[in-house]
């Protein structure tokens, strides 16, 4: 049976969400996924439908999400559904929703120099199959500065500062570009590259996204196997979020 993925695109059109969603759909279908694509956040309203998926791919920047819908996504991922995305489409999706940020592992705060900054993406020394065989590469795009969950596993990073700004007098820092984390028994994957569709289409970025999708989606199978092997596998309770902190 094909794995099932849901892509939800929208929000700020400057990130070319429809075009990026189309690229992601092509990647997933080439890997044997049955893919549904939606241009409304109402796609997150059906909690049981989400839990039946293998992968959720948000491509939505600077939006507002109903708290109940964010909870549905969180519950599905906690139960084993993969979550994977890039750039502002996942980690600048809902600035006022801290539950989303807790789940995804980070939140965009700045891109000094704006679009067109040339910088190096440094691949980490890792056993993760996502970066196996990859080497450092250069990109000319936005260089994302993020506030990042210290629990993430960093698979690639970039060094700041490159462009001048109020951060420049601080010591040099390595900012995560690609990371993975766990949310319940689900797998979460993020890549900060992807300002527009042409960046997503770069061979290095396309490969990072392809591998990230596969890694995140495979978490559901592994979680099911673990649950069958032990009644105590996974979390018995679902994290319901910080309901008092949303606007």
C-alpha cells in the first residue's frame, strides 16, 4: 500500500507556496506516496484523517491557525505521523502559536542581508542517512537566523555573521540549517533553505528534502513495530499544548 502524504500550502505568497508544494508533490509521488494537496488550513480540521497519514508537509508562512487544528497536527505527529518542511513554510508558519514552534523545533527571527546573501551550508559529521555522502555547498538566498530547540539533532549549519547587522559584534555562531527531532513517537524534519521554488529545486536542497520526507514518514512504521513489540512503547498521553498562551 502506498504511503499517504498531505501537503498544505498558503500564507505569504512571496515564498511561492503553490510552486514549492508542486515540487514537493513531485518528489513524494516519485517515491510512491499517494499525495493530497490542500490550499486551506481546514485540511487540519479532521483529526482522524491526519492520524491515518504517514507524512504532513506544511508550506504555509505567516498565518494564523485555529488552536484546535494545531492540536490535531501535534496529536497526529505524537502518534507517529511524520512532519517535514522547509524555510518559512514550516518554521515561520504561525508566529503566535508556541505549540507549533515547540513541535517543529524552531522559529525564524531574522535573515540579515535579506535575499541574495551568499553563504556556505556545512554538512555535519553524522550517521543520519539524510546527509550520507553529502558535502558542504554554497547557496545565494536568505540566510535564516532562528531560535532553535536545543533538543534537535543538527545535520547542517551555517556560520553567522555574513551580512552586517546588530548581531555582527557578537562572536561568530553556527546556526542550524537542517535538523531532526522527535515529537512523541513521530519524527520531525526541517530545512531552513527554500526561500523560493528555485532554491528548493537546487540538487542539494532537493536531495535533502527527499531524504527528509522519507525519514520522517518512516517513523510511523517504526513506531507501529515498537508498539507491537512492547505495550509500554511510546507515550501513553498526548501533549495538549499551552492553551493559555495563544492569541
